[in-house]
C-alpha cells in the first residue's frame, strides 16, 4: 500500500514540476517583453528630450531622474 501512495505522490509532484516549468517559461517571456517595452520607452524619451534640448548635457540631466527609476 505504501508503494502505491509513494508512486501516486511522485506522479503528483511530476505534474506540479511540469506546470511550474511551463509557468517559468511564460514569466520569462513576459519579463523579456516588459524589458523591451521599457527600452523602447527610454529610447523614445531620449529622442524627445534630444529634440527639445540644445545641448547633450541638458538632455542627460533631464532624463537622468527617469532612468534612475529603472529596476
């Protein structure tokens, strides 16, 4: 009887591990997408400030607070 319970527990654990592996793949993809969106937003922000400012030092000073918020 203990052997059957042990095999049942192992099967349940294998199912759980498979589900967690699928979830980590999904979360990794989502993280990659979020990073790409953040980089695109930063690029657009830099372009906006570079068009509005006349000197590179002003551009860096204006954008630096926003870049400091990055994780």
